[in-house]
């Protein structure tokens, strides 16, 4: 996410929709990992909206987040309108996978900390 925001900020004077040759716009698949680990300010929220709009119906976008969708307004500078517009474009013709449970990474850490004799859950 950080890299995407840096790229969008570099070219902020050019609308994202006109940046058709940029990899993040023309790629068939873009993966955004860990959306929500940082809160976006209003400018970043607007740039992200432009990015989502430019990709809308043109390519696949995979987003991972530890936050529930109902909490995404907190990610996007408390802007209800921008959050709704982003979600509207992302969720149209989408597949949503809600995975609930313990972190796989933390589970493996717990197994290692318990030692080989106690690995079975």
C-alpha cells in the first residue's frame, strides 16, 4: 500500500485515469496487502479513490486487510462519502472472502514456543 501511495503522490497532478501506461493501472492484477495498517489522509484517500476508479471493470484487484469492511471509514480519513464510493467500485462484481480465526503466523509461533512434544492442538 505504501509503495502504491508513493507512486500516486509522485504523479498527483496527473489524474490517475490518464496514467493508463502505469503498471498499477494497466496490470491485469494488482494486489494490495494489509490495507488499514495505516490511516490515509484526505489527499491519500482521494488518490486511492482515483486508483480504484481507474481500475474499475478493467482489471482484478485483490485487497487484504485485518479490518472489517464496516471499519474502513477509519482508514479513509473518516470520509463516509469517499469510503462508500471506493467500496461501491470494489464490491461490484467482486468475491469477498471473510476469514475469521487465529492468525496462521501466530499459530505457528505458538507451536514453536510450546516445543515439539506439545505441537498437537
